[in-house]
C-alpha cells in the first residue's frame, strides 16, 4: 500500500454498514484513521468496534470497507444475522418468546402454513416478493388470531416468495424467511410468469416476480417452421437480470425474434414484429463478418447453418476484400446448390441496394435481408403453366362427361379489416388482431400489410377494390372503431366530409367512409358488415348510431361471438373448437392492447356517445 506524498499523514478508511429487511432499511458510514507509523506491510494494525448499529433479526448486514483515497483492494462481506427461530436468540430476547411459530409442510401439490400459537394471541402474516432490484412487493397481508392453517396453491410459489410474521404488539419483532428458494415448482412458475415486452425505441423489458439470470439474443425465424436460428455471432449475447435491453437494430423485420435462455435452456421466444409488420416473409438473411485489413465474408443463413456465397463477384465497397468463411456447417448438398444458384444474384442485389441492412456492428459485422420472391416466381413459372394446362385438360374432360363435381371449400372466408390510424400503439393492436385471425380459416386483408399498393393506387381506389372483391367472394367487412374513427364518422354525419389536411394521407379509413356509409344509410349493410371495438378503449354504445344496424362486438370479451359471425355458415359446429380459437386470438391480442394503453400516443378511452 502506498502512503502518498506525506509519509507522516494518517491512513484513512471508510466502512459502510447496511442492511435491508422488509420494510426497514438502515445504513451508516464510519471513518477510521490509522497513524502512518503503525501501518506496516503484512501486519494487522488493530480492530474497530462499532456497537451502535441496530439491525433487524434475521437481516443480511453488508460490510463494505475501502481506503481513502481508494485503491483496487476492497473489503466486501455479507453477514446473516440470526432470527427468533434460533434457540439461543429465542431464550435471550424476551420479544422472541411471544413470536408466532410458523412451520411449512406439504399438502399434496400445495403448501400448508401452520401457525402454532394460542387462541388469544393476535398476529400479522405478510407474504411478499423479496426482489433483488427495487423495493419488495407485498402480495398478501392479514391480521389473524391463532392458531391458523393457511394453504398456498403450488401455482403461487416463486423462489423469492417470503413470509414475515410478528405479534400485534408495540415494537414487536418481525421474523422473515424465504422457504421456496430451491423449490423446483417455484422455479418453473417463475418462468411461466416471465414476460418479454417491447418498449418504444426498440427496447425490451424482461418482467418477472423475481430476479432472473438470463441470456438474451436475437434470432431469425424462417417461414415454414423449423427452429429460430440465433444471430450470435456476429451479434453479442446480452446477460440480463430483469433489465431493459436495447438491440442496436437499424430496421425491424417480421422474421426477427427474441430468445431468452437460462442455463442453456430456451425459456421464452417472442416474434413481436410479426404482428405489426405482417406474417413471416420469404426473405434470406445475409450475415457479413469483418476481419483484419477490412476483409469481409458473406454467407446466407439457412436451416442447416450459414452457407457461404460464391466469391467471384465484385466487392461490396472499394478496397474491401470479399472471401468465403463459413459460419456453420455448409456440407449440405442441396443448400450449396441453392447458394451456388442464387449467390451471385443475391450479391448483385446487395451491391445495387435492393437489400435492407438490419444491423451494423462496426468491427463485428452486419446483417442484410434480401427478398426471394422474384426468384421463386421465376423458378416456378413453368411449373405453374404446366399445372394450368393440366387443370384446363381436366376441366374439359369433366365438362364433356357432364359430371357434377362439388368441391369442398379449401379457402377460408375473406375478411377486410378497416380501421383509423390512431397512433403506433393502436396499429400494433390492429396488426396483432389481423395476424391472429389470419391463422384461422380466414383470409384477412388490412392496409398495414399493403402499404405499397395503398400508396400506388390511393386510399379510395384501394378500399373500393378490396371491398368489392371481398363482398363478391361472400366475405365480410369489419369496421374496427376507435375514438378517432368515431369522431371522424360524427364529422361526416353532422357536416359532411372533413378537410383532407386533418388526417394522415395514408389513412384508408376516411376513404372507406365514401364506400361503406351509403350501404348503412340505404339498409344494405346487414350480412355484409360487422363492427368491432377494443375493451377499455371505446364502449359499443359510443359507435355512431347508423353503424349499429349490424352486430357490434367488444374485443376480446366477446371474441367467441365475433369469430362465429366472421365465419358465418362455415363456423365449426363443435363449441369447444370455437372456444379454443377464441382463446388463442384473445391471448395474441391482449399484450398488444396492454402496450396500446401504455404508449404515449395511444388514443384515450371514450366512456360513451357524445
């Protein structure tokens, strides 16, 4: 240890004593000075006694000591104080003798708390979550008179669930203990209740009753099933404990998902952008790795691994050397044929700016996504022509034989979803509902998935064409009302169309009023239209009166009736199947609704008609 400029100056050290025992915390800072003459290397200079620090029974006292000015070596200890359950403490402290004694025993799958006290003694029992970060959260509290037997369901157990008990007397001693820290059921329940939520600015939050030691990584989910492939490397894995994460993405993509693992076991996987950006796309992900001297390598991420691309194409940037360095097993022959067939075209697309960069990790690498639709269409063009020719021959053959063949319907009913642009949170809820309905026997069309067509045709032409096609195919048009949509309809009904500059030019709802309002005013809407709104955002009676001529459903509370109306005569007869589908759609919709209410620009709830 260096003494500094003055060898005669005393050595100074600071000692911090602290403890936290719900609901009490205390800390104290001590300063200790040692004469420089007594400080000899490798020898003890004495001890310090501080007998004025009061801590609760059973608390964890942290002792932290460091020199002033600070050096690298510090003292950091944690001491567990005994509580009233110890025999020595129970005999020496008078207040411990009156403390209710609590035993934890098994009751089948559940847990029984047995409090062995006299019938006259009154006491308090508190169940709380002892969280490492932030204040502890009380779960249940009650004043009781002994004796008592309390049963806890095994589904309520989590590792940080603690029990605190004390007699109802002035200045009584509280005893806390956490008996479920190593219970396997508690750890399983903890991961069942954990949620990964999407925050603004591409941030994530891992929420759970207790602190979680987890590893989070982005992965790529290809359409058609199969495992989601982690994107590490080149991206780094993040170690979290109920923290807010931020992945430096440049752009979102529906195929990007998030995986949360614990001890190399996958616990949570979410694909949040699949709801707002539509279903998974048939895109290929190009992984670029960067080495010394600006050497770069590219490979195409496929189900078996990362297949290197051919190297006889010009480099991405001037002075950059492109070579093939595989990131995974590339021995699969079909995968190599696919990379050899499309590799040069993919690199040309990347060089010409047709691919989108999702992430740039500076020295680590980058991620690019390139569409494959044009190559798939080109490959299958002859196959489709052959199929059409075969279908025509078969049709002529059946027509000549005059056989009546009744084919079972293979496609679901067409559904056109019209809504008002009430902010990003509301659009995420609309996207979640559309994606969930698309997984049922329904063919869903929504403007969120057709931005390019909407911009090319214009809102009025796009809505008119979609409505005509939907009704001609026997489908149904769903008007999803929000506070903004209700206000816009009242403007139309009271004083005509609103000024175009007051609304988003890409909002298709004002244009849809030109098409659908005459059907409601002339009595042609029943059977062709359905009205819906979200629970807590707009009550059904706040929907303008002309639109209540058709069924109005509040979602997700009336989801079974809503799905039965959408499917019409095609609705499944077994009630259990319909209930299961309604439950699936409600579960997919609820997180987006919660996020909608928390979003800064979310529309405020409406309590009734104005």
